[in-house]
C-alpha cells in the first residue's frame, strides 16, 4: 500500500510547475484586489483536489488492473487513496500556513494585509475540498472517470433546479421576520467544528461505498 501512496506522490511532484504557476497567478490576483486569502488557499486546495487527478492517471495507464495483480486486497487499494488524501491534507495545511506567515511578515497586517481569520477560512475551504473528494471517490469507483463527469453534472443540475424552485417559495416568506444577522453569526462561529464533523462522517461513508463499488468491478 505504501508503494501506491508513493506513486500518487510522484504524480503530484511531476506537476509542481503547474502548481507554481497557479500560486504566482493567485498571488498577483491577491495583490490586485487586496485579498490575500486567494494566495493562501489556492495551492492547498489544488493539492487536495489533486487526489481526483490521480484517478485519471491510473485510468490512462490502466494502473488498477496492475495493482490487482499484486498481493493487495481491494480494501487496501482503496484505503491507499484515502490515506494519500489525508496526507495531502496535512501537507496542504502546512504549505498554507507557510504562505500565510511569509505574506504576514512581508505585508503589514491590517486592512490591506492578512489576519488570523484567513487561517480559519483556509481550514474551512480545505474541509469543503475533502467533502468534495469524499463525493467524487465512490462515484469514480462506480462509474469511472469519464462517466463520473456526467453523473456529477447531473447532480449539480438537480441541485440547481432544487435551489431555483426553493427561491420561488422563499419570496413568499416574510424575510423581515428572520434574524439573518443572527443566522450568519451562528454559521460563522460554528462553521469550522461543523465542517470537521461533516468531513469525518463523509470520509467514513465514502470509504465504505468506494470499497463496495470497487469490489463489484470486474477487470
């Protein structure tokens, strides 16, 4: 299983130039608009969603058929993807903190600088990226990379349709009676712990679904 994780790490290493270009672009954009959260979070988020890219590489080189010939159970093959994702979570958090500190000491803190809320936002965005990964993995194991795009697009269109229908009924509700400020404060104060709980639940469910779908596949 360690070899599979190293394989995915080497894939990330080979794409470091693209990641570097994206960081430079996000830094220039941050300087232009005066919001350095973009520069702080771009590289960590790219590293987290790179787990999905490894599936495309495996499918292109037919890696799964090869790994099944090794003395590894399908559970361990699936587990290697999740361990790799958690490892990239630690790496991306570390890189995000390093970028934050570099910007902090170069640019004066304050309105046009950086603040500790950006670290909180970074963790929330990383949690959201992990939830996205947990949704993608079982779908990819079930349908493959190509078909999973169609499935995910269908899910997105369905959610957009539900939101459009809900917006019609929201207009019927008297919004003035709703304490929107209190709701936003509640979300802001509890967003991080709630996201962490969601991440744990989603990853556990995602793993068992991925194992189930991968076991049902024939090669």
